[in-house]
C-alpha cells in the first residue's frame, strides 16, 4: 500500500524589503519616532520574516526528502 502525500499547497506572501528614508525625510530634530527608527523596526521585522521563511523551506525540503 503506497502512502500519498496529503500536504496542501501553501500560499506565502513575501513583503518587499523596506526602503530607507530619503535624505529629505529626516529633519534631524530628534523626532520620536524618527523615520529612521521606523525604518529599522520594519527592517528587523522583514529580516525575521525572511529567516522564518528560509527555515520553513528548509524544514519542508528535509521532510520531503525523508519520505
């Protein structure tokens, strides 16, 4: 008896990497939050998403190969 894979396709939404603020967007008045603070926060989130996506692909590939 053969085992058929019951895995369903997964849709992944990949966000674009955040774009750094242009020179004119920062007024250098120590605003809180500064456009740079917001950019680095978004960049950290994006980097974490990329890492998680790579790990998920790695796990899926390893699972697929072990079957």
